[in-house]
């Protein structure tokens, strides 16, 4: 009874007791029982010490217990954090990284072949010039080495004169010069005399199959004078090839060779130095590659020589006169050309044979064999159009006319194509049939960007058989002038860091546009600190110049300039006033040119043009000192009254054919260096002395075309956009320039369709 009463009493509180016991047990298990080792002072190793001299700098462990005294305990209770002032780390200035100008320099890529030609002051203007003309366009680096130099050196040649005619001394100086300047830039070094003909493409082909790591001395082996048996040297008349690794082994011993080796010929001296210092002998064959050479005998005629050594020769020696050098070059060029034709024919035959195994058989090989297939348009807008022509007329004209006379380069092109067509027809049908052209009935051509210029000709021919019977027939032929191998033309290095001096000529007709030009210019350059200087050229006629003190027509513009100079403290806008009856471009530029140094880059601007940084960068890149001048073709807006006749004008952010066109007749804007202008202007002085009016009848573009050898680069410039305005044409200019101005005014009115719509609307209005 008592037991039952006790159980009934404990049953309600049992779960509570068990829960409390379980919670207490789990709390004890969650504590990490770790004894922290104490240091010599009796403090815990995990204790956070506030003493600046304490050895322990780590934070207290979460489970550690402070064992300090009561005083320390009170100090911890009264502890207040102190603010440590922030001291930024003093960073050492970053080392400036100098990037190489070219990728090949940064990656350590060297050119393949360097050619040094040994010449003299007696032969450099004869044999030296002939050799330069025959190899210069085929090799990357050609330098002529001589002892004493002439007063006048031939143009187009790089000549190094050592100042001494001693042969051994010149050879030593030549090798030293190459070691000091070019040993790190080329893999192979080839030395040859100027009385030797060199087949440049074959020497290039030879070094392309040789390893630059080998210490190789290659040429025509000869025994040393005196019957010495210790090695062989390369005879200088046939040239010799040295690897870069061999030259590097020779470098530390070159001075010793000069002092210790006595010889009568420079090639023998160099050979003895190489044999003694590097233990390398001259060879004419290496790893299956042969150094072919041919020695010229008496009554030598290249066209009659049939020996294998001559046909495969890399060098031919000796050459006694320039004419013989040119004859050899012509002969070897014909050999290379014929080998190329044979290789093309072989490849075409292989393509035909392989195509027979394809599903479509002969249709697999496109015509002509080996040329890219025709372009296949994806949409109707990509369809290539054909131009129709006859022998006298072409029906696709630059100015948009329906028909114009066939002349210039187009006429030469058509005549050449017809001639080739007749030659190929006779080659195919002779001797059974002989064909003569009577006339070109129809002609079509189009440019396919994937393969070249395509032609289709309908020819009326007179066909004569072997019995002399003739008949007139019509034959359609197809021809393709394929795209040739693309060549990268080396250009001088330019940067975008050059300061541009913007010259803005202004006359009385430009006053209303000056404020807008300054507003746009300030937003692009004054507020962004562009590396450019704007200069105004105010042009007065004599009447305006007399009243400049009472009424200056440019006073408003000058006040606006002063306002901008006050607003932007770092900006200065210089201006020049000129009085003239004939505001010629050349006369104006003569004044400006004298006020600037030769290295100044000019941009002749127009008050109607909006200039920005993007264009100035192209001005810097396309204007190359002593090489190229740049005349951009700006985008000219049409007359809004015609382009948007009875319509609301939309502000377009992109160029559209309905808004305007690129004005090919405008040459007002130009980029060029002052030195190029001065040099061209000097070439013009002789004609100016005979006729001073030429300064007023020519513009700067015509001056560069007529009197300079610079490249005149002309390209469309979408950034340069001009609002519509009527251009005042000066009748005192030359007839061509004046008519260009008139034509520019007419073409900027509107497109043909827009003008037609205006005329149609007028006719409709008159009829009603």
C-alpha cells in the first residue's frame, strides 16, 4: 500500500527529474577539461597580457581561466580599450615595367638570316648597287661593309665604313660590328662579296632547314696556304654561312685572333680563327643539305649553261660587271618561276585525282582548280552585283551615272583580260584552229572577296582551220584574276602620345559657326585635358583690315576665346590675324609653319567639323613623319530641306545613307608633320619662281601629290561629321579644285532619290 502510494507520488515528477539530470550531464560534457601549462611567472600560457613587454602576444583561449592576483582581477574589471592610431604601411614604389615595342622582342624571337656584303669604294656604285637591287627585296637585313667610303653613297643601301682599306682589319671590324649589334637578333649570319651573285630565296630556304643550335661553318671548303693540314676554311668568293652559336664561341677570342694570326686574305684569316678557337671546319654539306656553288668560266652565257650545279647554285662567282649580275638574276628568276608553274600544275592534277573519289566526282573540285569556291550569299542583301562593260563604255560609274567612258586603269584591266582570253583560247585549240578577236560583244565583272576578280566575256571570233577556211563564231569565256598572296608592308613606328596642333582657319563666312565649334571642342578637350592645342587663323580681306580698329569682324570670337581661357586656367588658345586678298591654303600654312618646330603635328580643321579624341588618335597613327600624310574624308550631311522634305527631322546617332554621304571632293582637313610640309614646300620653290600664281591655284593636297614622294593616305572618317552648309568656292583656284568645290556643293544637297522626290512633289503641285 505504501509502495503504491510512493509510486503514484513520484510518477508526475519523474520526467522532470530525469530531464534535469540529463541536462546537467550534458552541460558537464560540453566543458573541455584542459590543464594550461604555466610559464615561469605562474601565468597561464593563454592569458592575454596587457603588459607591453610581455612575451605572449596571442589571444586568450576560450577555455582558459585567468590565474592572476586580485589586483590584476580589479585591473581587468576596470580595463578600458585604448585607441591605437592607424599608420598606413609605407609601400615601396612599384618597379616600372618596361614593355617591349614588339612581341617578338619580348618573347626573344630572332629573325632568321643576316646578310653582310663585303664591298669597296671602287665597286659599291657598280657591283654593289646591282647586288642590292637583286637581293634587297628578298632578305630581311642586308648591310654593306667597306673600308673607305665615297662622298656620295647610292640611295637605298645601308653602308658601314670602317675607315681603313686593310682587308684583314676590315674583316675583323665587320665581325666585331655584327657581334656587338646583331648577334642577339639573328640566328644565321651570311657573308659574301659584291662580285658574287646570290640567289636570295635559296639561301633563305637553306637556313630554314638548319638548326640554329649547331656550330656550323658552311661554304666552299679550301685548304690553308702553305700546305697546312689542320682544317679547312671557306673561300670568301662563294660566301660563307656562320651560325649564331659559332659566333658566340668566337667572340671572346676575336682580339687574340687579330693579334696572333697572320694571313694574306681575310677569308683565310677568319677560317684559321674559327678552326683554332672553335675547332670547327668549313663544310659544303650538312645533314643532307648541300651548299651548291658555281664558278664562272670564260665566255660564260647563263642561257646556255645546263649543268646541275649551275641550275641548283646558291651563289655564282666571279661576276665582273653589273650587266652580268642582272642577266644571272633574270635567268634564275625564270627558273624559279617555271618551277612554281610546274608545282601549281602538279597540285592541280592531284586535286582533280582526289576529287574523283568524292561523292560528286568532278563537281567536287571548284573551277579554277585550287582557287577558293565562289562566295555564297546568305541573304539577298549579300548578293554580289556584276558590272557590265564593252570595249569603250562601262555601265557602273563612280558618280552614279548610268554610263561613262572606259578609261584609265579600268581600260587597261579590260584590255589585259581580253588579251589573256585570246591567248588561252589559242593555246587550247592550236594548231587545229587559229582564233582572232573581232570584237567584244558583252563583258561582265565582279569582285568576289573570297577569290578575286571574276570576268565573263562574250567574244566574236574569227576561226581559221588548217585548210585556211574561216568562220565567225561567238564564244563565252570565264576568267578569274585570283587574289595574290597578302604581304605585310613594314611601317614606321608611331605612338598616340604626340601632341596635335589644331589649326582652324576662319573668314567672314564662318562667323556664325564659331561659337558652336568652340562649345563642342570645349566639351571634348578642355574638360578632359586632351594633348592638343587649338589655334585660330583669322583671315581679313584688305577692306576689313582697314576697319579693324573701328569694327573688328572677329571681335565676338576673340571675346569667346578670352572667356574660355578664364574658365579653364590651364587652357591657352593662340590666334593669328592675316590680311590677304587670296586666302590660299599654302600661303596661310607658310605663315603657321614658320611659328612651329619641325616635329609639330598639324591638323588643319574646318569650322563645320566636330572633332573628338577618337579622330585625333587616328590623326596621330595615320600621319607618319617622313613617310605619310593623312587627308580624311568626312561625312557630309544633306540639306535637311531636301533630305527630310515635308518630314520631321530625326536626330540620328549613327550614319545613314539617307542623312548624308562621304564627301570625296573635299580636301580641307589634313594631318601632316611640319617637317614634311617644309620639305615639300622646298621642292615647290622652283615652280613658284617661274609662276607665283601657283601658290593661289593649288591646295595642300595637290602640293603633296605633285611635289613630294610621301604616301598620301585617303580614307573615310566616320567621326568627322559636318552639318549642311553652302561652301563658297574661290574662282581663283585651279580649274580642277574649283570644279571639285562646285561638285561638292551639288552633291551635298541630297541623294538622287531625295532630289527626285522633291522634283516629283513640285511637278505634282504645278499640275494641280
